[in-house]
């Protein structure tokens, strides 16, 4: 367990340092990483010296750490590890309880709805197009994300993720890398940054307002 955590930490650190300066093999991740950093700085700059804001900051640091690890692994291997998804889901429920953002039972019901809807979309897309448009790991991540931000913020997550992915695809094309439906870039990092920005710019108004 310790060895695995150490390996994940090293991969995450390498991902961060190389992506920030747009170095191989993470040139397409530069936007993702800078958005993660931007969100954290936004929280630090807009926070207040009270117990509520400190709690929000602590929870946010835990979230961005998890998301960065997910980005690092998915960008390198094209998978979102189940263990990280489980931790993301569990910490999402803990955050909802800790910050009293919503009723936990209601959040779980929303997550179940998202699981059914995204799984159905995945099946229908494959039936129509002949290949997966959304990986199963992405489906599980969206379910975990719902526990953090709720169903009402999910459209914002998806919009940010799509814009981020398009920007990364444009960057890869500018470097003469072939990008099409069958050779798509990993979508996990863009879902992660979508969750992060949805978290930063939605619960913050509740915490700091």
C-alpha cells in the first residue's frame, strides 16, 4: 500500500512539473494543470479567516490532490483507477456532511440517477457509432463527482470538460498529432478539471456568501 502511494505521488509530481511547462509527454495537459492551480489560488485569495472558509479550504485541497492524481494516471495510461474513484466518492460524501452542503441521502439518489443515465448514454453511443464515446472509468468518475457537486452543477462540469478537451485536441493537432473518434485523448483529466472548477465556483458562493 505504501509502495503504491509512493509511486502514485511520484507520477503525480512528474505530471505536474512537466505539464506546467508543456513538456513531453504531457504537452496536451498544460491547460488542465494550470486550471487546477488557478482554482486553488482563487480559493486562497477569496477566502476569509473564519472556521467555515478554513474547512472549505481543507476539503478543497484534498479534492484537488485527488484530481491531480487521477489526471496523472489517466493522461499516462488512459484509465481512472477504481481505488481513486472510490476515494473520490467517499470524500465527496464526507465533504457534503462536513460542510453541510446538502442532504446526503439526496446526493446518493442523484448519483444513482447519473450512473443509470451515463451508462445508458455509453451503450447507445456504442450502438450508434460502433465504439465507445465515454469510457466506463469516466462513467464511474461522473457518479463520484455528483457526490461532490450535486446534479445541478453537473452540466457545468460537462461543459468545462468538453471545452478543455477541445482545446487540448487543438493543441495536439497543432503538433501534428492525429486526433479522431477512435484515437481520442483521455477524457478523465478534462472531467477532473470540470469537477474542480464547478466545485470552486459554486460551493464558494455558499461558503463565503
